[in-house]
């Protein structure tokens, strides 16, 4: 795109970019929501801990009547509940961070060929017909991936007129970093 011409990508490409952007936005919004929930729970936990400490001191000063003991038990259980909820939120945030953006960036995006003479195939896997060869340094954008016999294969368009992907093994590429 350095010469100023606009590329005419196939419709399938546009749908995948749209889907990727939607997933990215949903992931971002979910992370914001989880973060605000975590802050809310931590604030509530701090308030309850303070009330708990006050009730405990009051109970020690006044020979722990039944009402104070019940209040302490109630606050202890509420603190424990909030700690568990916060732990769940943090675990969900960690899972979401790993499962959304990280996986997408590992399967889709720009990659560079790392060796000379890499076969580009019509279908994923070594049984796919060879349609082209690339040398070290060639950069391409993967729009699909497929796992064949434990190896991930990246699908991409050889040129703007293609409607089907060409495939290259992930063992022969690495993520492109400009």
C-alpha cells in the first residue's frame, strides 16, 4: 500500500477483520467491567474489614455480648464471601486476557518467513499441493489457521484476486514485528 493504491480485499477478508474488531472491543469492554468490579469488591472488603476490626475491639472491651458476637460472625462470613468473589473475578480476568486477544494474535496477523524455499500449499498440511514458494523475509497476513497433525498452518491470500486461502506451516514463520 506504499504506492497509495487502495487494495480491494475479498469480502471474506472484510468479514474476518470486522469479526476480529468486534471480538477485540468485547474483550476490552469485558476487561474494563472486570476491573471496575474488582475495585468495587476490594473497596467493599476494605470497609467490611474496618467494621470487623471495630466490632472485634468493641467486643473485647464489653465482654462480648451475644449481639456483638453475631455481628462479628456476620462480618467474617461477608468478608470471606467478598474475598472469594474477588478471587473469581481475578481468575476470570486472567482467563479472558489469555483467551481473547492473546489467542487471536497468535493465530491471525502478520508473519514473516524465517527460511528460504518455503512451500506454499493449496490446503493445510503436507499433502496440500504446492502452489508457490517464498524465501526468508517474505511478510504475509494470516486470516485463518488450521491444526494438522499437531502443526498449525496459516491461511492467507496470495493476491487480491484470490477467494481461497493458500497455506504455510507455522514452523517456518514467526510473528512479524516492524
